[in-house]
């Protein structure tokens, strides 16, 4: 069962392990880029799910579809060889395109926002390094926000 824990984790250990195995196929790395297993991509997706409830259903649906397709082949996805894993992901992509796309986009987002991946790409990380003055620093007069603070809230407290 998938539960949102107080730590912010949405995926349980089994789903997180499956996601890591899926990401290893999607993002295997090479001589220049690290494989997904050496990044925080799976945990990043887990954090996205904690923050964005709308992402939960499609990604969990994709993981269920992967698990079912692997079971039809006689094993757990994590235990199958690379060719079988690739075939399973192609099958899930064809049968559950929206769910697979959500899984793919969030996996890529988690991977490409990793500091090690950004370093391999030559992207300065963090994107806004600490210790450098911002262009707006010292230019914001807090009184300019008084009118916004005085308006009614466009939401209700739950």
C-alpha cells in the first residue's frame, strides 16, 4: 500500500526499488554521464509525489503496469535481464502512454536536476549559487507589498 509518511515519502520501499530499476533502464549512464542509480532521481520523484498529488496516480499506475508485465514474464522487474526490462517498458509505454509519459518526465526531471548530472553537463550547480548578490538585493521596498497583504485571501483555510 502507498502511504504519505510524515517524512514526505509517498512510495514505499518496494515501489521505490522498482522505480530505481526502471530508471536504470531509462537512464543507464555512459562514460560521461552517471547512471540513475548514482543520482537522487528516484528519491526526487518520490519528493515530487509528496508535493504534487496529481502526479501520484499516473506514476503509481505506470509502476503497477510494470510489475504486472514483469509477472507475466515470470519474475520481478528487478530480477529480469536488460532485454526483458526494455521489452516490458516498451509494452507499458504502448499500453499506458499517459502514465508512462508521467513516469518518464518525472524521472528525467529528477535525473537532470541532480547536482552530479548538472556537473557532468557543465551546468553550474546550484543554479543560483550562494554567496553572490542578487540583482534585486536592496531594491525591494517591503512597503510595496502592503496593498497585496491587505487584500482578502483568495483561498480558504482548511
